[in-house]
C-alpha cells in the first residue's frame, strides 16, 4: 500500500484480513483485473473495496465501483442539501 486517505484502523483491518489479502493470489493479470468476487472486510468495507478497485485499475482493467455499484442521482443527493 503506497498511500491511503482512510483511517489507520480501517486500512490495517483490510491489510490484516487473510481472506482479503489472498483473494487475488494465484490469479494472472487478466484474471485479476477482471475479478468481481470481492468480499469487503467487516469494519473496513469501503477501504477494502477501494483497494481492490485500485489494483484493478493499476492492472489496466475497467474499474468497477464495488463501493457504489449504482450511480447516484441528483434527486437522491438533493435531499441532503
């Protein structure tokens, strides 16, 4: 991990999770960048999903938003402003 804007605790929870760390192990580049079977780490769900998105992007894959798979609409946001 080169950098993170998340809290240290969330980042550490994702990095300490064996299942998460091993999710891409043994996959070739093509398989890793097309990987979609990701489980977020409890307590660091958004952080772990963002890490997978970053890896996918770095390998040249078409980033899929695991964190927000459906695009948010203006109407959904408007109620908060």
